[in-house]
C-alpha cells in the first residue's frame, strides 16, 4: 500500500448492490416500526422525562489538562488539530472548520478541563458557555446527532458541580429543562434507527440521567433494563465489542465505570450483567496489549493513551490475565518468551458496527520486549478522512492481498453518504486451528493456521495463513498460500505479502535479495528471510502515531506463485540504539494520495 507507485491499489470489487439492498430493507423496516410506535409512546415519555433536581454527579475518569481551561477562556478552541480564535464570538455561532471539530465542540467533553482548573473563573466560563449554547437559536445540525447529544448529556451531568455551584434558581431550572429535553430526545432516537456504539452510548446517558436526577424513578427502571439488554447484545461473551474495535472497548469502559459508581452512590447494587460486562472487557483489553503497552491497531484503533490505559487498569482489581482465544470477537493471541503475536481471525462486523472496520482478514502484529516489529498502519485522526479511509485497506495491514485488491470493500459514493462508509463484501467464513507444533527437530512452539474466503467472489480462491511462534519467542515462521476453488484452474494471480515496520527500524540488506536485517530502536537485530523470493523495501505510513502520521517502511514480497514461505528470527543485539534509515517526517500529499487515490 503505502508506496508512491501504488496508486493502482484502489481497485474496486463487484457485487456492491446486494449488500446495499439489504441496508435499504433494514432501514425501511425500522422507519415503519418507528412511525407506528412513536405516536403512542411519546406523550408518556414526556411525562417521565422531567427531572426535579440533581442528586448525584458521575465521576469523569478521563484525563484532564487544566492549562486548556486558560486557552478556552482566552477564546481559543482547539479540536482535532484545528485551532479557532473566537475574537469575542460565540463558538456555537461560527462556521466550524470541520465536521469533526463541530462534533467535539458540541459534545462538551472539554468541560473536564475547566473542572480540572478548579478556579472561580473556570466555573463562570463553564456556566457562560452552556448558557450560550442554550441561547443559540440555530445550532449546527451535528449538535443533535444522537451520539453527540448523549455525550453532551453525560458531560453536563459529570461536570454539574462545576456548572451549578452558586447559581441562582432561574439558571438551575433552565439547566434541568435542558437535561429533560436531552432525555426525551434520546428516548425518541432509541425508538428509531440509532445503531452501533451510538445506541449503547444513548442508553448509558439515559441510565446516568435517571440515576443522577430526582423525579425519574420510572425512567430509572426502564433505562437500566434497556441498557443491560443493549450491553448483552454489543459486548460478546469473550469481552469483545461487535465493532471489533479496541478503541470502542476503551470508550465503553470509561463510561461504564462511573455509571457503576453512581449505582453505589444511590445505594443500589449495580446489575450483575453490568459488572459481568466489565469483568469480560478487562481481559479483552489486555489481550490487545503489546509488550510496549500499546494496543493492537485493528478496526479503527489509533494512538494508545498511556494515561487512559493506566486509569482503566487501576480499576482492574483482579489483575486478570489476557484472553488468548477470543473466537467470538475474532482474535488470537500467542505469547512466548518476551514476544506477543496478535492475529485478526474474524469476519467483518455486522452492519451498523462496521463504519470504522478494516479489511484486515488474517492480518497480524508482532512485538518483542518493549518494541513492536510488525505493526498495521492503524487509524488516523478523524479530521483526516483521506488517511483514515486509506488505513482501512488490506494493503495497510500485515496481510496478503491478491492483485492489490482488498479482502473487503469500503462503501463509497452516494451510498456512503446515506449509510456511512460501511465495510461490505468481506469474508463470510474463516476456518481456524490453533495448536502446539514441532517446528523443527530442535524447536517447538505454537501455531495458528487459518483460512478466509474474502477472495472467493473475485478470484475463486481461498487464502491460507499459517504462523508458527517458537517457545522462546525468538523465531516466527509464516506460510502464505492461495488455494484455488477449481482444482485445474491456473492461478495467474499477483500474490503480495506486505509487512509494515515501526518508523525507528533500520533495514540492512543481506548479500542476496531474499533477506534483510532489521535493527530495532532497542538494538535488537532480527533476520527476515524469504528463501525463494525477492524482498522489496517500500515506503509506508504509520497513521496511529502520537506525533501524527509518520513515514515508515514496509517489506514487500510479490509473486505469481501460490505459496510464500518466510521467517523472522532474532540474531543478536547491537551495542547501541539504532537510528532509522528512513526519513520519518510527516508524509507528503503525494504519498497520501497514492494510498487513497
């Protein structure tokens, strides 16, 4: 993928019409049900959604920076890489620089920074900004997207001590009316076509409001019951989320932990299902964790925040061990010595949960000690849709692709504007076997042997990947094989293996072109060999880097043979830390355009 000469990587797949028709049918049925049910339930919903007061404020456990409060007071609003100076204007009345900037603004997540400042000025500023939002006659439509409204309600409730301290009765009543409006709006949305994580977030917001507000005892029971139902639908038995996105698991946990505390504060025992969901999620988060503390870059995961992970694991009193076999979520983890191997062995998430999903069938990541060796490109920040969509392609992963075609297709054009950029036409079936193996006469280890049918429609072929990790973690062997569905049909397929490296990796070619030495930032030297094929070194991009998208390299093996065999072995330690032999600056426009063409 990720090379300037790879602009042809955006080949499209056929067969988009059938999944689109399924989406239309699903949306149509939901609209009919909503039209029948809503007129009956709406009057009762209005009566049950009028809070009389606030009794509790849930804790916001997300990290906060009090210096941002000074910027906000000075009129600087910085979201998603874009800074806006208000010059005395209302932030809610200006033209937002981007859609994602507007989403962040109207979510009010940033209130936690004002609370962290804990000054009289920050309290006055918070009240003034909320009053400004309530008084703005024409808000950006993004403000009333269900997930943004739910996040805003959670933010207002969490920061209510900051907002309401010392206010007069008129402001207090105005704030309560606004909370009631949000409750009724979210209840109406949930009777409609809200899907995915946004639906779960709306249930969390309603349950929080019902617990924190006085006069909502009726809502409290129904909201808690509906939340548990949605949790059991979205959180799988192995702890994964239907979206298969590690970041979504982080966000859900950051919301569920404060909610559990509110139950206790009200003298209510948290639902057993709520506690079970948290108990399942924690081992799954540990499953995605590499030896360097970052989470694997699958299905929308971007930069890992060390502070956030430290906060979450501080609540994990049992210090549970990672899940190794998450067959329902579609992931496998092999541990050996200081090495960790993580493999995507699942199919595409269901509609409504696949807006950020990647075409990453059988992709893997590999780390040793404190260093990642092979990493997927990951998800870029939301304000870079070009990069974000490029990172979803199969070629942005440590995977094998046929004729530079992704194993799944991202919905685009007019259909994407209506349904979102969903992932369609992906693998329908993945066969998996995990076992201990004898790798050689001297070496034993663990093996993952899997096969997917993502290229059945386009190439009448299956793709098989077998990965073997030695018991000491110092040898990783791979076999990539194309299996034609028609036994006598000639393949005539371009089979390409791409393995993306960390930016700090230094690459040194061996005397023949079938091997390279990789020197990591910690000085570890690994030998990568493909005995029967030539190894090319091409440019790549790591989208999920704390400093922004960075140039890196990838190892590329391309052949018309039906099998590629390769190995990665630790061969020594350099006397000092290495320096990358690649310009690690931000990728230029040509490189990004080559990815997303």
